[in-house]
C-alpha cells in the first residue's frame, strides 16, 4: 500500500517538475552575452526567488527523496539478489559410472618389444 502511495507521489512530482520547468522564463539570448552591450542582467544578482523557483526546488527535492525511498528494499518488500534463500547444504551429486572416464594417471602398459 505504501509503495502505491510513493509511486503516485513520484509521478505527481515528475509532472509538477516538468510543468514548472517549462513555465519558467528564459534568460537572454546567447548572442547578447558576447556583444558589446553586455548588460548586468546576464550575470547580475538574482534577487529573491520567485514562487515558480520555490515550487521547482520543492518538486526537485520531493522527486529525489521519493526516488531514494523507492529504492530501499525495506519499503518495497523486495529482497536483494545477493541474499540467498535458506538454500539446502550443497552436497555433491553422484556421477554415474558410465560417464566417468579413466584418469590418465596410470599409463597403459605398452608391449615392450625390440626394434
């Protein structure tokens, strides 16, 4: 139940973030930065943050925190891949005698004949 609420808040934060970023006014065009009439608006003081900027910061913070919360296995109820599930003790399985090959440790006796 908690994961559904977190996913809903996550999607809502994503949508708010998209809309708020698209609504923000753009800066001066890039050509104005390199001209002789460099105004103080390009690198001037920011002043107070507008309501749109505060909403952007809040939505970005919510997006990151919810994304981190959704990644926690304790909240989602998932287990790590690296954790084993009470596996039985590893016992060697017997190999059928037909598939075993003779080891080359003892060389076969070759006829010792004269040349």
